[in-house]
């Protein structure tokens, strides 16, 4: 193997501050997204339960981007 076909590799620690901050950011962002999705799911189930209990037969058209049926 010649010098032209090799490359220099600098040793780097696995747990440096940049990697740690990226992991924390990843966890926080995914936690917030999971919380929002959970809220949307509970709201959809709550409306289905309420409408069936009260006998509401109205068709609800939700065109917002937060509609769980458009997310799935």
C-alpha cells in the first residue's frame, strides 16, 4: 500500500461534546414529536368516544395539517 492510496486518520473520542449534544438534541426533538403525536391520537379517540356516546352523526372535515388521519 502506497502513501497515495492511504489516508490519514485522526483518533477521535467517541463521547466528545459535539456527539453528546447531537444525541441530546435527537432525543429532545423525538420526544416532542412523540408527545404531539400522542396528543393527536388521544384527541381523535376522545372525539370518537364522545360522538358515539352523544349520538352525534355529523361528518367532520378537518383540512388542517395536524389531522391524524392525514399524518398516518
